[in-house]
């Protein structure tokens, strides 16, 4: 059985288009509806689970990612 290396999530959000998480590097790439994309570092897999289970992707990103992770525009 092979392990999942990268997870791509299309989401229902007013400002996020999709998410891509890479397990090996613990990086989350967020694609915004504006066309911008940002990469967030040191995102643990359990945080991705919390985001996926959230009722609001935007709220979850604010709570778990924006205030806690380093980022760069890509």
C-alpha cells in the first residue's frame, strides 16, 4: 500500500479556491480566488485534518495557519 504524498482539496469558500498539502515538507499551498497563491510552512498533518473538518475554510485558516505559520507568496 502506498502513502499519500500530496493532498489537493477543492473547497467551498468565498475567498479560497483550493488547497494543496505536501506531507514530506509539511507545506500548505493556498490558492486564492484573486489569483494569488501563498505557501505556509511547518503545517502539521493534524492541522490539515482540522481544516478539512471545519465548517468554514476561511475561519480555520485564520485560526490555525495565518497566525502560526511562516509564509511566502508564490
